[in-house]
């Protein structure tokens, strides 16, 4: 049996959670295969040298995907349903970068029993690589349990 995450009533404005992962070469190639995005800026070092980045960059969606373990495993946790996510890219993510995705609860919508959060993705140097917002439905307890 899995333990559900925190319910709407158990979450407070200001609550935080994060997940950190180093983006590996393998992650970049696997993401290209999963997403179908084989843009050479992600997979061809020689091509990437001719771009403003000067070397290969990870897919924006790869770093963005680090939100999933935060929402689904930490805050609110298992049983969470994402309603809306926005993400603005601020700096490139390179293979080998260690990215932290952190959420902070900024509001609660009583009518929907939804939680609003701000999201911040940073690299190992503390540089903001992306930022955004999300609205989620936390899990509900079964009234009979």
C-alpha cells in the first residue's frame, strides 16, 4: 500500500520541497529518444559549437521534468494531479549540470481545493535556469478510511 501525499487541508502557504539531479549525457540522449527531439544543439557537439551556446545544451523539457518527482513524490506527493504548469527559460542547462527544482506554496484555492506554487530551477552555481508556476490538486483522503 502506498501512502498518499498531503491533502489540501495539510498544506500551508510557504511550504517547500525540492528535487536535485545531475543531468547526464545519457539523460540527454534518452530524452531525445523519448521526445523525438533530435535537434543537433542537443546531440551534436560540432554543430552546437556553432550556436550561441558554444556547446551542447540539454532539452528545456528535460530540466522541466524534474518538477514531476517534486509534485508526485514530495509536495503534495502521491495522488497529486497537475492542472497547469508554466515555465520560462532563463539560462541554458548543459550536460553535467546539477539542477534543483524547488516549489513553494503561494496560495490555496478553496473552491477547487487546489494549491498554487511558484517553481524555481537552479543549477549548481545558483543560477536560475527556469522559473514558473503550477496549480495542482492534492490527493483526497477516502472518507471511508
